[in-house]
């Protein structure tokens, strides 16, 4: 991506509007009006075959007539004319195409969309859209859109897949007092996508925070990489829970992956914060665009009201930044600025007696104290106090503390006077909210972002490249035989090649072989049918466990064979696997899917009922770092079972995290071949005793 191509789209020095119109109400009229109203300083060239003048500007009958260079074109002609217009743009040497026109892939016409992209690329042009509202920038006073006006100025830039939402956010920016530098409509993302824009915005001196409204990505990995490389906070509101892939899933893992959990994982791995809803997107955007991150765990809450203090305490726990009592020295100092019946613990309740001076002194001290990593100041409007004065005292204290790089958020709970004071605070760079839980949520976002970025720095685990030769030979053999899946034995061989511990399993093709192999492995053993035509072995009566002696092996051998042939008379039977009977441990499942958007994705959960009924699983886009693997183990609801619930010894989580990261590396490396996998169950033993994959399944990609 060349930077100047995105410059042409987001910061053009001149713009042609193709489909400009003198008729009020037409989009081609509105775009010209918006460019004039916003006082865009670059050259504006209306292009329309009929007119001589449009809204006081000279109109050009064709693009070619425009003297000199034109950097960008806004296209507002009907879809059927767009392709020809692109030729004209290419010949004119335009660099960026802002295509507002609808009627492409969003209505099923993918071919037309592909045509315009390849045509644009052939001239070295890039496309924003089609099917967009346009793009708006405060610093260059550019409203190249049909949204009504430039948003309230601010430091956040927003990219949205919904044009209607852009128009709504534009208006809400004023009522909510959350300012934006840019609003960018991305539409069908036929060419320029989230990753391109995020990369550009990372270098934009006028943008301090990047907010997203996301419906879906085309290439999820590009998004992850772009966000990981960004220094600025990225915050995403994701709508729509996709079930892609789930219906056709051949593995257990595949059927669990369609629930939006892969998107959750991807945002986390990218280091992008989430917003829970549109209001939360505004709240978090405000905090992230104005304040530094919270580097440690200690959040202090100052308040003049017990009630809002308790609400803040509840919110702190809910949003993952639970309050701790302030240390003794902090309490002693704060006690000086409250009546006897106040509390200096945390929340620090100065009581309704608190006036401007106490707010000033407690803020000055707390904000400056090294124990405090983030300060939340709450205020309930009282008859004795003036919200504007309180606001000023808070700002003054922060300035005079001389402290930099520490976040503060504020909540004033009251009427119009409080609202006015908060608007002033926001203008002064202090995020202010009308409810205590919102101020705490904003602070939690600043903490969460810090932690997410730390995690992003951890390198994903790779594999020993020699390993894939064994796997690829096994896969090639299966493909040659026309199979879409590996047998259990083959799957285990692949796992073993990547250093995953599997229960010892040997194939036998005769009863005698079965007996001698069972003796070699040692009794008791498990016996299972091995047939590419029988994936669900138990359903076919193809599994016998706890076989204790030679007679048992002989009997099981014949019963399993008979059952298998009864289940499917034409089944191609490779033989019967003799497997060591692994001692029972905590049942877990590791699996993977090759997600349509994000590619190879690993899953972990507790096995049995936990996965079957509760779907208690978590995902990551592969590969993953070992610290991500550790985090996954802690994420499932059943995590206490691994930690050793009800007096049981803790399970070997270290070995489990190691295996999980190796598994992720394996599916990533074999991403071109493997569609889905299951290691189920994976039995996990006590600390130091490791784990064992008891059953394995690998489904190949269709090629
Ligand atoms: N070069 C220059 N001008 C051209 C042209 C060409 N090759 N072909 C047509 N025009 C002119 C027309 O003469 C007309 O000007 P006029 O008003 O003076 O007659 C103007 O371009 C617009 O064409 P028109 O046929 O009147 O279309 P329209 O204005 O009704 O609709 C769109 C055009 C692009 C707005 C419409 O097709 C569309 O896509 N609307 C949806 C936009 C949208 O919602 N985007 C997504 C938001 S999320």
C-alpha cells in the first residue's frame, strides 16, 4: 500500500465530483454543497455533461477538460456508468476514487465490483467503497460526503462499515460532546480495507485513537497484523454473529466455531479493545482519544457521595479493575480533607461536605501519588457547590501535579450545570461522564488496552520446520487414495511429529498381530476400528476398552470387525488399532478450524459435558504465544477444575499450555492442507505428570 494513494483518498489537495448536480436533493448536489460549506481549501471540480456552472463553481463537461492535475474523484453516477467513469479518471491521472454509488456486491453484483477494482488498479488508482457515504476530515475541512456537516472536532478517527451509522455518529458527536478528526465510510471494502486505513491513521498526527464499526472482514489476518503494528489505541464495535462454516463442520470443533468467538479472539490477539454497544463506543473513544493508558492495577476513586462511590466500586469489579484499599500514607493524607465521618479507604468519600478546595487538594495529592495508577473523580451536584468550580479545581490540580502519563476520568451526576461543567472538562482533555459506572468503564478501557498491548508483544510459537515432512507425506498418501480425512492412527502420527503426546497406538491387520501388539503395549488395552469410512467409531460399535488379556483381544477383534461391516458393509477397513489404555485424567478438548476469515484457528475447552452441553470453549487465531495459551486455560468457565477444585490436585497446566501452543503452531503450518482437527479427549494429569491425546481426527481441506 503506497501511502500517497491513501493520502489521495483521505487528504486530497483537489477533488472532482463526477455526477455533480445542480438539482437540490440529489447526492451529486449535496456533495458539492458540503465541500463548499465545510470550507474545503483544495480545488473543487464539478463534472456533469450538461451544466456550465454548479453552485457558483465552473462545471466541466468532461474530466479531460479540467486544467492541471486532480488528485481524487468522488463518483456519484449510477452504477452502470461507474466503469466508464473509472477509465476517464485513469486517463486523467487521478489517484484515489471515492465511490459513493451503490449497486455492486451488496446487491449481488460481484462481477461489476471486481471489474471496477481491476480497472482502477490498472491505472494505479485505489478505491474507497463503493456504497459509501464518503469521507470527512476536520483538520482539512473536507466534507466529501452526503453526511450533513463535519463532526465535532476531536482526536479520534472512525472507520465504519455502515454508512447510516456514520451519519448518526456525525450528529451524536455534538450531543455527546465526543469529537472526531475523521469519519470514514468504508462500504463494500472492494479495495481499501480496515487494515489499509488503520495503517495510514497510525501515522496521522491529528488522530490519537482509531474507532471502528465492524460487520465483518474479508481478510482477518491483515486486520490483526495492522492493529498489532499500530501504536494508537484501536477500539471496535462488532455487530452480527456469523455462523459461517458451522453448518458444514465435520469435526466437533468446527461446530463450535461459528458463534463469533473467533472474532472475539481475533480482536484480542490484534490488541483491539471492544465496545459493548454504540454508547460504549463513544464512552471508550472519548477516554482513549484524550487520556494515556493505565499502567498498573491501582485505581483510586474520589467522591462526595457514598452512593456513587458504591456504584463505582461495583463497576470496578464488573469491568476488571477491582478497587483496593489505599495504603496507610495515602489514607492519612486524604483524611485531612474530609470530616471525621468521611472515609479515606477507597472509594475515598469526602462526604457531601466536600467543596472546591477539598476536591482540589485530594485530586492534587492522589493524582501525584505513585501508588495511584488511575484516578476517577466523582461528584454529585449539591446546593452548596458549583459544578463549574469543582471542574476547574480538578483540572488545576492535575496541571499543578506536574504528573504526565497517568489517566484520569470524571463523572458529574447532576443537572444542566453539571453537564456544562463536564463539557468544559472534555474540552480541557478530561473525559467526563454522567454516571459513575461510565467513568469507571472508561478507566477500565485504559487499563485493558495497556494489558492487551503487553500481550501483543509476545511472539507466537513456531514449529521445527523439519516436522512438516512427516505430516505432508501422510496427507499426500491419504489424498492419493482419494480420502478427505486421515485415520486415527495417521492423525496421531501427525500429532506425534509435532511433539504432541499421544496414547501409543499400533495398527493390526490380523488377529495374531493384534495379540502380539497388545502384549507389546501391555494390558489393559483399547481396540478401535480403523476405517476412512467410519469417522464415528463408537456409533459403529467399533471401540472396546479395558481389554485385559489375550482372549479378550481375540474376542474384541472379531466383534469389532463384525460390527463395522454391519454398520457399513462396503467400508474400507485398514485394520484394528491397539492402543494403550491411558490412565483416566481430567478430560479436555483441543481442536481447530480453518476459519473463512481468519484461517487456522485453535480451540480449547474442558471435554465431556462441558463441551457437549455448555460449549465452554475458547479460540485463538493460530499461531499463538505460550502466554496466550496460558490465558486460554484461564478463560473457560471450567478453569477452576484445572486449578484443582474440590480438594483435587491442580492439573498440569504448564504442560497443557505447552501442548496447546504446539498444536496451534502445527495447524498454522499445515493451514494449506488441514480443514479441521480434534484431539478429544486430551487427558490431563496432576502437575508434573503431563497429558495424553487419546483420540485424534484430522479432516483435510477440499482442493
Ligand atoms: N459524468 C458526469 N456526470 C454524469 C455522468 C457522467 N458519465 N453520467 C451521469 N451524470 C450525471 C447525471 O446527468 C446527473 O446530473 P443531473 O442531476 O444534472 O441530471 C448526475 O450525474 C447523477 O445521475 P442520476 O442519473 O441523476 O443519478 P442519481 O443522482 O439519481 O443517483 C447515485 C446517483 C450514485 C446517487 C445513485 O445511483 C446511488 O447509488 N445512490 C445510493 C447512494 C448511497 O446510498 N450510497 C451508500 C451510502 S451507505
